C-alpha cells in the first residue's frame, strides 16, 4: 500500500509551523506545509459558493476555482505571484472561511518530496514536526479521514468539516 502524507488538523496549529522544516529543492526557507494547509483549507472548509464573491472581490484576479475529481464545486486556488495579501477576499467571503493569516504573501510550495525519498525515509516536515500532526504512512480508514488531493490525507476534527446540504427532489 502506498504511503501518503497525513495531516491531523486537530493537532496542527499555525504558530507551530515555524519549527517544521521543508526540503523543497527549488529554494531554501520554503515552508511547504503552509501551502498544504491553504489548499486543504480551501478544499475542506471553503463553502464553494456558486457566485464566489471572494473571486470577484480580488483586485488582482489572484483567485480562481479549479475543478477537481474529488470535489464537485471546484477548489479555490490562489496565484501567489498575483496576490498582494490585501485581504479583500476575506472581507468578501460571506461565511468567514477565507482567513488572511492563511494567505501569506511569500510563495510556498510542497512537492511531497516525490522521487527524493530513500527507502523507509520520511519527508523532512514529518521528521521535524514535534506535535505529530504530520505523518507519512499508509492511509488509515475511517470517516474522519478525507483525501482532498492525491496522496494527501487529512484527519478532520469531528464537526469541523462543512458538508453541503443535500438537494431535495426538485433540485433546489
């Protein structure tokens, strides 16, 4: 069974991420965990509004909805090179699910250390994560585990995952 990066949102705290190291090969000082948390936040917590006021509000056109196989309404994606961190998207979000502290101006990337790990080796973020919120192993089973992106599994604290209301027979 293939190993996947597993992030436990109940343990993960933004302020603890400064100690987690990343071995992303294209630039030093990168913290790919921040990029992963942003993607996870947009995939699991964002309400995926049909009208997407956050996208319309962005003066730099830095936000877009990207269709995915796993999520119907598409996932919000931020273009780091266009985003100035103005926070207009957070103000426009009617549900308050876009947080300015999750939108760092500096670009961070995560490649999950693909094709760079030796046999049995874990990614540097897993090795340096002291609270155990990041792991690299076979994906566990259970309702609290969601795989929003390929090879990234998230353990969601009970009651925090927003699930859209089921449509009735009339399609409303």
